[in-house]
């Protein structure tokens, strides 16, 4: 019987490793070169029950501003007076410093707080009208539709006009939407879809929302 055991043999010898790494680098470089020139405006969608949806979209905002690219943020559902949203405060300060960012918080609050469906629908319609102006603006590089999915979930907006508005954006324009319960129609048309899964959350331990973490 042979003592030969393939699993005990090294996959590559030390002399082979540099050559293998060079081949991997060459393949990665070729793939990157093949993608060059294919840049276009993307639709990015962040949904799920876990934390991080708005945070992910806002990070795109900060990246754009770091490159002096104009950005607009329209917040659905969220209310200016509900809590001191850190993103809203920071973007307002950046706007006052001359950064190319527009910020609109145009919701009436969550439905169990407002208890006025007609007012909520009117505010959502006004927010979408403002968002559409920015989406169609050839000067805007990124439009964030924060909590759009919640407005759709509660039927404050119709899905079809939203789909059409996002689909017909200028070729250069990126759009990002956030919120739980993203409708399948938006998921299917998005270029990137990330679902945040809630594995653990401090609220289950009785810990309230805190400055710098939730807002």
C-alpha cells in the first residue's frame, strides 16, 4: 500500500506563489479594465429590518460631497421636529459652509403619531414632487429618498409614478432609496439591493435610541 496522501502535499510551493499571485493580479486588472468606461447612474436600494439603511445612503452623500459632487436628500415620513437627526444637522451645517447639498425633511411623522392619513398623503406627495425635481436636475449627482419605502408601504404614494420617475432619471444621476418593506417593483429595477438583517438590537434589552447611534 502506498504512503502517498494527496491532502498532505502543499497546494503550491514557495517558488510557485509569486507566479500564482501575479496571475491573480493580472486577472483582476483585466476585469477592472473591461469595466472601465461603463460608468452610469445607479439606483441603489437599502431595505430590511436591521439598522444601517439610512446610514448606508448617507455615507454615499458624504462621499459625493468629499468630491464636490452636488447631492439632494429628501426625507419621507420623518419629521423635522420629532428628534434632532444627526444626519440632518450635519448636512445643514455642511450646506451653510458651502457644500453642494440640499436637505428636505418633509414627513409628518410615523402614522401612529400623526393619526391623519390625508395629511400624511399630502406631505408624501409634496416630498415626491420635490424629489422628482432633483432627480430630473442635470446638475445633481445623487438623490437620496430616505424612508421612501415606508411611504409606499402605507400607501401614501402610488408605486408606478415613483418607478417611472426613478427609471427616467438622467444617465449620470444616482438615486438611493431607504426604508423597511421595499416593494418588489423597486427591488426588481434596482442596480444594487442590500437587505439589512436584524440579528441583535439593543432595543430588545430595553435600551432606548441614543444620540450618535440611532440619530
